[in-house]
C-alpha cells in the first residue's frame, strides 16, 4: 500500500465509502498541468469526479476552461465559478430548452455545446433565436470511435456551414475525442493519435479557407492528451478527465502516465464463509459494474485476491492471505473504472495528511439540479 493512502482513524467512514485523498488530487492536477505545459491549454472533463471542490482546486491552478457531459455537471461547474463551460453532449429533446434555461440562470457563463446532425442544429437555433440568445456550437467529429460525431469530409464541412448560417448559433470549433486510442505502448498510441488527428486538422484548414472561424479543437482524453500536448497548434484544448482521480484501469492501460489513484473504496469484512475467503460490504451498488465481473477492483493489501462473487451488497474474495481477517477488519480497494463509481456515492470522505477532514458532495451525479 502506498503510504499516501494511509488513514489514521477510519471510525468516521461508513462503508462501503468513497474516499478521496485530497493531497494526491493536488499532485495529479499538478502533473496534468506539467504535461500540458500551461494551465491555459487545458479543458479538463469533470465527469470523473463531479465534485465542486476539485473544480475549485483546478481554478486556483489557472485552469479556466472546463468540459462536462450533463447539465448537472455544467451547473456544478458554474456554481464553482467556472465561466467557460463546454457541454460535450449533443442536445436533443428537452435538453434544448434546458440550454436556454441554463444560459438564463448563469448569464456569466460562456456555454458551448456539440452537434453532429442538422435536425438538432435547426431546433437549437430556433430555441436560441426565440429566447434572444446565441450559443456556441462545436461540431463533433467522429475520429474512428464510432459513437457520435460526423466523419471529417464534405458532411462535416456542410454541417459546420449550417451552424454558421443558423441564427442563434455561433460556429465555435471542433470536438476531437479519440477514446479508441488506448494502446498500451506510448509509441503505438502516438502513431494512432497522430494519424486520426490529420483528418480533423485538414477539416479545420478547409473550413478556415472558406472563411469560417475554427477558434478551438477540443482534443483527446486522458490517454491521448500527452500526445496532443506535444503538438504546436494554438487551437488545441487538451481534455483529460480520469487522471484527476485515476483508477486501476488506466493505471494498467497507460503505464507511461505517472498519476496516482486518488479515490479508493474503504470496505469492511462482514463474513468469513471459508478459511481462505472473506465477504466484504462492497457490492455492485458501490462500484462500477461495467468492467466484467471479477475484474472490477484491485486490492493493494491483497494483490492475489480473486473476486469470486459480487451481488448488490456483497463481494466475496478468495486468497490465502485473507485467513488472517475477522469481521470488522477493513481494507481499501482501487476501482478499475472510477468515473461511474463516483456517481454511485452521494458524498466522498476527504483525507488530507492521513486524517479524515470532511466530506465532499458528489453533486453532479444527479440527472438534474435546477434547470
């Protein structure tokens, strides 16, 4: 166990409890800025932590531009004092009216949103025009992930021109998320990132030759942002997210990235069903279940432990070292995927200097706050 993960007194922590080590968060943020070269190049994604206090730490480092995926996250950012917010999610249905309400509630915020289809663009333009407002639209580029976005080429050019021609909308740049680039080798990842960047860069050049402004390209995620950081392009805004808290999945996937898990789960033994087995109070209600069963957690105190069974409130581990445990004993687990794990907890216990100093609300885990 890393000495930075020690907790002097755990009696205040109700298990299973999300624990955030604030000192390590600060270290990870400093490392993120160091990779970027300057805080001004960053637009970090808050979906990993969803916590106002972490955003406030980022603001104190000079990170003024921020990214999110939901309106609650956007509201959390605004409440923390962020005035440049990119909602990187295509708006459809009631979310179009929510964008208007958000802008009315937070007039100090410069809001940017994504789009990849002309129908929602038209609806958004009508809503903004009727409200007497204008919102920046960033065209979402499909870099090969195949999840959202429009492939670079004539369709992307036409959509960007449509945004520029639509009253109530402003062409605000391109969104270039390449979540498919998770090659373990940094060299292989760099080649893949560079290859898919070329198409978006060429799209930007074509748009600018047509007289259309492309003020920003929001590029990459945690695994690829160090590659974009090496590119001398003033339009690039680096968009890491997971590295703020880090997790066991990214630690395994990207060994070149020197970040430390800053969020862990404290769990206690509730039963000893066999000599080499222990049942913990760490069920699927407390940790992300998108990794396959048996691969959701890492236990620094028990590196050989096997996850035999996980239900809503129970986790059964097996290894010889567990024989020394009795009910009530506790350990810390590193989630393999921290982003959906944090969303399962209303609050996080905050540890600084080895002591529990308070709790932070995971405020933006909800589907809506006020708008």
